[in-house]
């Protein structure tokens, strides 16, 4: 769908809206149907093969039940998923799939053909579903979410700093399916744009713009407005757009989770630090132990093979202990695979003395792209894949670390952080992987590291951990941003 709007004479701006919500939803429906069908087929076939039985016809007759999944997912706003972030989408997909499988299992086992069913086949199909369904969606989003036709158009009311930051955030998370197409502002008298989004007119034009562009979503990103003016603008928008989002000043508080509360007609906002609650920490510990048990049979052989490779390239102990800052500021001794020469410190000092540009890069990132200390072949491979951190599952088992959390940095690294952030990150266990690793890795400077770790601590959930673990596997395979 392409719509052209002639904006008010003051701007004379032509706006093209290329988003197609119907096509976007159709693509996601097809993706889900494919993942569900494959999961059900593989799950039932695999279980029956393990049991040396033929697959009963009743499983092949369950294909109409796919409609139940689509109904549940539609109720969860997953087609195409406007405003649903990756972590929330993972939660909704797993929860919705589990509900449908529970309904099917209950219905079939209460039916006359209950003796033909197998709990194992349903369980295996469910396991494949909760893995393949989010994976297929993530793959489709990776290839199509940034396309102009994918998603729905949104209008931004405001042209200031908050509006600019909002546009950047919407573009950085294309899975939200929200494409800014126009900005409105009474203060702008000339044609222009905000980060490439054209200024289409004034607030009085919201009705005409919504109808002409078929826009149903609007963001009010003007926290500096006086209360009376803000209320008038909200009232005007609420009768034009079915979905209106009020954006506060994002500067400095973007990482704080907020939930609304109605106090007898008065709106209150609750701020949380999720990972500082004891019950959440216990849940996290249980998941850590389960992950270690599941990961150990694969991790141990990989560690031994890597250790042998290191020994062949550079004689000496392939393992080493490194002291870093742990929970409550206590020293944490982590086990790593050696990826550098034994005289690494001297090699680094000599290299930085010879290359001022490298020193400037080191001072900002505390990493080097062409690090002279790294062992050829094995060292670069282990660092790029982050497999040199794998022995730290021992630290996770001992309870000194978690599978997911802020990475434990050397003292020289954490000393670069601001005192408030350094104090916050010591309140939780360090992690084997973290939000920074899957988002920026070596490409993120100290400020990015602090922002991402702060967001994780304040917004922690089991779903966020599962999301990070799933993205960690992709980051390791692709070696994104690591060196």
C-alpha cells in the first residue's frame, strides 16, 4: 500500500507510506504455520521412532487445530506484532503455544480415542514448537523487518530531542513493526525532517493526516509541553488514532522499567529493579543449575579439544585463572582458556607505545581489533566465538556467576565506570553472557556497556534470560562484533 499525502502549504511535503500491515501479518501467519507444522511432524515422528511404533492417524488429523494457535496468537497481538518487542514476543509465543498444547492434550485424552494417544509425542512436539517457532520468527524478522513494506506507519507528534531519540529506537528494533512516516509540530515553520522523517504539518492536521495516510498509531513525544496543552493534544489525538503512546523525557531514564497504577483516578508510575528482588534471584539460580546440567555434556568435550589446540600452538598451561570483580565487590577468580602469549602484558605495552591510534582505541574500548597478544588461529577463533569463556560454567555451578548477567571485568576496566553504575552491577552475580554480548560486544564503548547492563539489571525476567541465551548462540556462530 503506497499513499501520497499533500501536506499543508507551509511545508509542501509529499509523504509516501509504503508499509503494508496486511502483507506483514500474512508473512507472520505463514511463518507460524510452517514452524507449527514442522514441529508437530518432527515431534510425533521422532517419538514414535524411539518407541518403534507407527504414527497413529489421529496425529495427522490434528491439522485443523492450527487454527487454535492462530486465534491465540491473534489475541496476543502477534500479527504482525505491532509494539511487541523480541523478549515479549518470546514470552507470548511460548505461553500461547503451551496453552494450545494443554487444550489439545486435555481434549484428546478425554475423548474416545485416548488410548491411541501418546503423551510423549505431544511433549516432543511442544518442545520443538517452543524452539522452532521463535527461531523461525527471528529469522524472518532478520530478513524482512527492515523492509519498507513491513509493519505499520506511525506519526510522531514533536520534533525535539525526545522525538529524535524515539525515531532512532524504533528503527533499531524493527521487530516492533512500527515505521515513523511523519512528524507534526506547531513550532516548525519550514519544511524539514527529523532524522529523515519529514515534518508534515501542525497539530491541527492530525485528523487529515491520519485519514490520508491510514495511520492508526501515534507517539506524543513532547515532554516539555505544559500540562494543559498536553491534555488538549492528547484529547485531540485520542479521537483520531486508536493507539496513542505518551512518551516522557527519555534522557537518562530510558532503562528504568515502569508500570502504571491507578490510584483512584490518579496515575502513578511504579519503578522497579527486578534483579534486586530475592525471589527473582532464587528463580534465576534454579535456571542456572538446570542450564549447567544441560550444557556440561557438550561443553566439556569442546573445552578439552580447545585446550589441546592451544597447547599445540603455544606450549604451557592452556588454562588460567583471572581475578575480576564479582558480586558485592568481592574478588572473583574465573577460569578461562588461554588465548594469548605468556608475555602478553609486555607485547601490549610495546604495541601501544608504537601506535598512538591503537592507544586511543584501547583507552575508549579497552580492546584492540589487531591485538598482538592473541595466539594465531586458535586464539582468534576462541575470542571471536567467545568459547574461551566456556570453562566458567564451573563458576556458575559454584554460584559465583550466573549464566546471564553483567560480564565480570578486570579491575582496570571497572575503574573506568561511574561509581553509581559500578555499585549497581556489584549487587548481582556476573554472567557468562549478557545483553551487552548479544547487542554490541566489542563494538560497544564504556557508555554502551553501562547502559545495556543497567537495562538488564532493572528489567530482568526469565524471558529476558531465555532471549539472551538464544541470541548468544547466534552471536557465537556468527562471531558478531567480537575480536
